[in-house]
C-alpha cells in the first residue's frame, strides 16, 4: 500500500484519510454503500497495521495509548504489533480498544469474517521487523501470502463471492500487485533496510546492494527489474480470469485492481526499468485504457 498521508489529531480519521493516496481505489463510489462501509473498515485495519510495521504512525503516541502500550514502548514496533493482535482478537470475542477495530467489528459480524486474513497481515508486518532480505523467489511468494493475498480474500469475503477458484485467482493478482509495488519502491524500501528483490536473482544479474543505492539504475539493475516485472505481468495474466468470473460493479472494481497493476508495469517499462529515482507512475489515461482492455478480456 502507498505509505503517504498527513498525520491527524484523530488517529481513526487520520488513518482512513490515507485512502485517497492509495495506488488503487479502496471503496469507489460506484459500489453499494454497504460494501463501501465494510471495505473502508477493512482498509482501516490494513492501513494501520502497515503504519505500525513501517513506523509511520502519527506523532504523539495516540495509537499506542489506545492499544494500552506504555509510553516507553511506544516506538517498539513488535510490542505495538503484539498489542494490536491482542486487540484484534477482541473483535471476535469481546470489545476492542482501538476505534478502527471497533469500526471493524460490525463488518466482521455482518460478513462472517474469520481472523486468519487479519492475522496474516499482522504476521507480514512482524516479519518485516525481523527479515529484510529474501533469498529466493519462493521465499518472496511466501511473504506475499501473508502481506498481500489476505487483502483480496477479504474483498471476496465482504462481497460474498469467495470460492476456491476465485481465491486462487485473487492470490495471483494480489501477489503480482505486491511485486509491482516492491519494484516501484526499491529505493524507499532500501532506506528501511529492506530488499524485496530475491538475492538469487540479484546474483544472477550481477547486482550488488550498493547498486540499489545509486541515484539511477545501471544496466544490471534495469535487467533485474525487467525480469521481476515480467514475473508480475505473468501472475497478473494468470489471475485476470477473476474479473470475468463476477458481474456488475464488483467486476469493475476487480478490473481496476488488475488494470492498476498492468498500468504500473507499463510505467516501469516506460522509465526503461530505472526505478531508483522514484516510483514510476501511470497516468490516469493509461489506467483507464487498461481498465477497458481488462473488461474486454484482452491483453
């Protein structure tokens, strides 16, 4: 998820307001109101757990206080994640303390959501505190199973459209989108001492960690990014039949997710795979074009 957004005196509002800066529409206007309400509740959870994991909470320690974390531990991300997990469990069997989790509770009950996808997102952020490098592509896929795939599964659950096949297709789309975001954010992630480019692939393309700290990418880095972008493109194509498996406004929403990934990959290619100066961004026109292509079942 995009990590931008201004701090707010109201932790709940400050977190939800970040939806406007995300790479993809969180709860677009064309969806039924009940879906929008529940998707925003899920978003609030996912955004807050990412902000805890990335150290991007609003200053002042309000979130830590709401979670019962003492001031001396308010900067310890693992302690905050443990407290957040404990409060999440109260969503299912009690009364949570954090307002974003209180907002989530009616959604969980209305949609019969289970703890597993929420726990997966917490586990991914806990892993980010402990693991900063991934040896193989399979290792990265296992991380995406925690960090990305639960989001798609929650969208299907909220809309009452989950089936085993749709979950499989959704996982492919979500993993692809996570890989694309990693490619866009190579420089930002390196600043956090994280590299989501598999070490085995870096070795294959003769890329050193110091190469990722340059202002612009050399030929080896560009070749590596192109290789990973192609992997993401193939995953997106594998998951695209998800769009055709649903109807109405949900079809448009899912087409937007796929199109956003495709447009981002095209933007990376248009930058000649030099992602180090900053994340290449697709234009709105390119995104809308990709939505049309996806809806028509082309591409």
